[in-house]
């Protein structure tokens, strides 16, 4: 997508869409896992894992 960008605005739009998609993926994954509020340790571990996986 970046290679096809013809302006800085196009590059920023690609970056924005990528970031937005990553956030949606994480939110959907956390919702689907249905983490209970009582499992703080599990929740912290998953947050750390997801942060490492989607940091760019």
C-alpha cells in the first residue's frame, strides 16, 4: 500500500487504516476471549502478549 502512495497524505491514510485495524483486531480478540474481571493475572499476561505482538 505504501509503495502505491503518491503523497504524504496517502501514506498517512495507509498508516491510519493500519493502526485502526490493529486496534479493532485487539478489541475483538479480547471480547471473544471473554476475560472475566476476576482473572487479573491472565488479563495482564494477555495485554503484555498483545502489546508485544502488535507493536510496530
